[in-house]
C-alpha cells in the first residue's frame, strides 16, 4: 500500500515539475492594444493551453496583426476541426485576438509594435495565404496550429519568432521546411 501511494505521489510531483518546466515565457500582458486609441501597426503572437490534460504539455498558437490606422485585427490560425466541415484548416478572421482559447487564458508570446510591425503585416498575410498544408492536420507531430505559426516565422524571418517548447509541431515544420 505504501509503495503504491509513494509511486502515485512521485508521479504527481513529476507531472507538476514538468508542467512548470514547460511553462512558456511571456513578453507581457496578453492584451491587444485598443485599435480605437492605438493607431500604430501591431503584430502579436499568442498561445493558450490546449483542452484537457494535454494542456499541461501543449499549447495552441495564433498570430494577430493590425495595420497602421486600422480599426480591427486580423487573426491567423490553424484549426483542425475545420477539415470535418470541408474547409481549409487555415482560419483568417477579424476581431480582438486576446480572447481565451476554449477557456484557456491567452499568453502573449511575441510582440512587434509601430514602424517595425508595419513592414511585417502584409508579409504575414501573404505567408498565411501560401501555407502549403491548408488541407492537412495532424495533432502530432504535425502539420498543426504550431506548424502554421512556425511557417509564418520561417517565411517572415524579420518577425524574429521563437516558439516555446509547448508549441508541439513547430519542429515538424522546421524539419519539413528546411528539408526542401
């Protein structure tokens, strides 16, 4: 009995330690500047824990852009269940990007503001439109939402994007992209 309790306690402690070790580094509060009062260009990369216990080890990532003087954000992400509806997995929508992802709070992973962001907005849009896996999705190893975000970073190196370890699928894109 004692051995079972000790084994379970060790397992729980190990899971908690792994969760802490994998926690992404954020660059600030996960809050998009209000487009009504912030006229500069904005590029932000967000992440949020995926649903359920997998969220201890994996996040979903998305990119948001706002052109200079624009009154709305464009949100770029890959959503696997869109395939079941006969749609491309690439989702480009408009709205505020700092909303929770299926009840998981967003984390701000990367941000570029002002003039440096101006040159990136159109290039990010073009990269999203040219994503080569629009009709494919595999939770692991990829292509998935993190592979898509990694694709944007590879296509727009000036973005300076580095995704956290919990962005499972990012290395799949790096391996595929660099292998060509």
